């Protein structure tokens, strides 16, 4: 039994020696140097004139009976639509967005109904493709019977080129900042590692509401102002 124990111990020691020799012969993987980077940002901005507008134009009618209110509102609304078409608006650019009929009760101090009427609202959403005619168009609509004018929104029919210009300007600004910082730090720019983009294309909005007498006195002055489209980029470069 003693000789077997000695033999087993010898085998184990031999295995340990081989394992140690094998481990010594395999080189451990070299530690990777940390990736050094520089993060920069740039903004591109394009300011331009709107070339299209959207507006809600409506007719509100109040009559003692629902049938009278509907009949009068239909007549006035058709007159407004005809006036818009005569002013140069295409039928495809006039869309009904709201039509409501409701009872309007007036109550006294005791809560009892003292008078009752029926109200009808008909609103169309109009796309104006020649905004230089906006003032005359509003004047014509009001003279035809429109008594609700709300939410004039100016926009660009096609933002493709403006967005492209803003992006190019943002990337150029970020690259210039990266070159400047690298030179100041005494390092060399490497490959672009990543880039993120954020864009903002707000549309200026003019909120207005007017009655027939106020707007029909003269062509309505409308100022579309300007639009600002911005692109922001964040770029990460490797540095050497």
C-alpha cells in the first residue's frame, strides 16, 4: 500500500510540473491601449422665407331652429368656398375639418331656460400656395360670410435643400472645431468614430381670430416673417 501511495504522489507532482511548464510557455494576451477620443459639436442654421401657408376659415350661424341654422350656414359656407376659389385657391386645397350642430340654451337666475337657439359651425382648412395673396384672400372670404379665422401657419413646401444645407454646415463646423482642438492639444485626428444628428424645423405660427366687419374693411396685412431650420451634430474622433 505504501508503494502505491508513493506512486500516486509522484504522478500528481509530475502533472503539476507539466502544467507549470505549459503555463509558462503561453504568453498572456497583451492589454489593449485605451482608445483616446475627442468629442466635438457643430450647428448649421438656415434662415429663409416661408412659401406656403395653412389657415382655418369658418362660418358660425345661430338660428331659432336647427333646420334654419343648417340652411343658412350651408348657404354662407358655400359662398365662402366659392370666394376662395375665385381668389385662386384650388378645390383640392380646401378641406372641411369641422362641422358641428348644437343647441344653445340661455338660462335665467333660477336656472330655467329663457331662450333656445341652434348653432352651426363649419370650418375649412385652406392651403394657400401664393402667400402674397393671403391678405386679399382673407378679405374675400370674410366678405362672403366667414366670421371665424384661426391659426395661420406658415411653412415651406419643400424643406429638402434647406435641411441638406443645414446638415452640411453643421458637419463643417464640427470638423473645424475638431481640427482646432487637436492642433491646440498637439495631437492628430484619427478616424471618425461616431456621429449623431438632431434637427429642428419649427414653423412660425400666427394665431388670429377676427369678425367680418373688422377684416372686411380692407385687405388684411399679413406678415409671414422668416423660418429657421437648424441641424446639430455631435462627432467623436479618435486621436493619436
